[in-house]
């Protein structure tokens, strides 16, 4: 928050979930938002990793490519 203070962020309700829902359901909602807004891409957001690794998504593919490049550089 020091680098990007709260006044620079936009807060909005993206999806309403029932109180007490499972972590799996919460992560699924987060992943849908990541996919919808392409927030794994630096120009669009800050989600460098997917919320759900077990489901194929562009966010997961991008994270795997980033990790592979880092490992190859070692």
C-alpha cells in the first residue's frame, strides 16, 4: 500500500456469495474475476498467480510460463 496507496485503487462489488461459503467457492469467484479482467497481466492488475491452480485458465498458463522461465534461468 505504500507504493500504490488506497486512493489509487478502485473498490467495487464483483460478485455476491453466501455467508459461510467454502474456500473452494471463494477461490472460484476470485478466479472468475481474474479471468474476466485479465488481472494476471501487469498492465491490467496485480494477480500474478491464479486463485485456482487445478483449473485450466490463461492466468495459470501465464504463471506456469513465468515460473518455467525463472527455473530455466537458474
